[in-house]
């Protein structure tokens, strides 16, 4: 009996040690994931700001975004991993599009679309992943035929609305919805006045990038409405956020 008791004690001790080792490993892995996530986000926001404020060369901006992608790729399989990888590819697509590399832009937006969907597969209540999916659909409308536009145009709007329904503080989703109304044809649900009203609500965001995009699209909408006074007001407010933005300069030229 004594031998049996000693054996049980030893077995329990081993199990406890293994449990502690497993917990320590899981904790260390979690800490590493947090570190990689934060590092990736810091690099991503740095690269995005460089791009939107026309700082540094395109190669330097791409290199910074590439480093952020490396950090996100190290994360364990999760909704966060695929959302942030999708976000990087989306911004890379924007850069390629402005540079006139349409084939590359289409590939990057398509990859962003697939990754956003994968983030939703991990978490079907991930508001921002639905918003990003909507944004990718809107960008891909420019690279696919009319059949794609007919099927995925309404889907883009539905995804943006779903994102806001999940989180009614997701002002980025409101901006995406407003962008759709302004850029889509009437037959596809386009409505400039509705777009303006939606973007005005998005200005409640505390995030300066959200406000920049909302002001830019409000400026664009008012230019379409032939109201240069209101257009100029929003473009100037956008310029306060990114003074060197080429987007701002282009709209100011249209105003003048």
C-alpha cells in the first residue's frame, strides 16, 4: 500500500509538472503572439500613414508594409491573423492601383478578399472583417466584368451594413457604406444624398484616418453635386489630417 501511495504521489507530481510546463508554453506563445500582433500593427499604420501622406518612396512604403506582413504571418491561426494580413494586402492593392499596375492591384485585392473571408470563417461576428470584405468587393468591381458587378455590388453594400449591425460604433463600416452610395450607379443602389448623410455620421469617429476618408468622399460627393463650397470645406479638413496627400491635391485641383 505504501508503495502504491508513493507511486500515486509521483504520478501526480509528474502530471502537475507537465501541466505547469504546458501552461508556461501556452502563456509564452500568447505573449509572443501579442508582441507580433502589436509590432505588425505599428509597422502597418506607419506604412499606411507614409502612403496617405505621400512620405518616402513607394519602395520604402512597400518594404514597411512587407515587414508588418511578416509579423502578422507569425501569429497562430486566428481571425486576427487573417484580418491584418488582409488589411496589408488591401493597402498594397491601393498602392498598385494608383501606380497604374492594374494586374498587380487586382491580385492584391483578390488576396485581401480571400483573407478577409478566412477571418470571418474563424469569427462570424467580426465586424471589421465584414467591412474589409465589403471594401475588397468594391475595389474588385473595377477589375471584373458586368456579371461580377451585378452580383458583388449589392454584396459589398450588404457586407458593410452587416458590419455596422454587428458593431454600431464601427464608423469605418459607415464610411464604406457611404462610399458605395456615392460611387455606385443608380441602378446598383447609388444615391449621392444618401451617401452624404451616411458619411456625415461617420465623422463621429475618433480615428483620424476614418475622418480623413469620410472628408475625402464628402468632398467627392459635393463635387458631383456641383457644390464647390461644401466640397472645398471637406477637402481642407482632410488636408489637416494628411497635408501632403496626393488625393487631397487632386481634389483641390478639381475645385479650382
